[in-house]
């Protein structure tokens, strides 16, 4: 069970890893309080994004590699047949040093030059307790 508490306007998860899930296609892509998370340095956190590979969608992350590291990138197929393939894209990151970072995801399609959609997350990395 995860309890959430407010910390400087951001949600802070008390468990070791956080789960940020966006399933709705009409989610407001602008930066707001719900897109801000406080994490602990060296503790992994997970972001789930819906991806429709039938349309050729692919989420592409961009971030400051000095502060954040991508640990894992997986696709969990929810529906698949000869006409449809969609599911959740699961990104696992960890902060490697304290500070504030922007984690930007752009939904790309191979034949387009511009992003179809964009998600921005503010990540506030705090040192482990006791440091």
C-alpha cells in the first residue's frame, strides 16, 4: 500500500518506487502538480504510458543523463492479434544525484517529423534519509 503526502507541492510516495500511470488519451500534457514526483536517489521509479503500436506509436524519453538513468524499457502487450497491438510501455528510471529534473516523453510515429503527443514530469530527487 502506498501513501501519498504533499511535499513542496509535489506528491511524495512513501514506498521505495513510484508508479506514474497515464492511461487516458485526454490527459492534459501541460505541467501540473500531478506530474511532479519526489524520489530518493538510487531508488528506482516506474512510469507507465499507453502505447498503440498498431498506429506506429512509440514513446521516446529525453532527460538529463547526469541526473537520471534509464534502467529498463519494456512493452506489456494488452491486446494483440493480426490487426491490433497495444499495451503499456513501462520505463524504469533512477536518480543518480540530488536535484530537480525534467523527464520528457514524446509520442513519435516513424513517418512524422513532429511529436504526436508530449508528457512532461518534474522529478525532484532527494538524498537517501540519513545523508
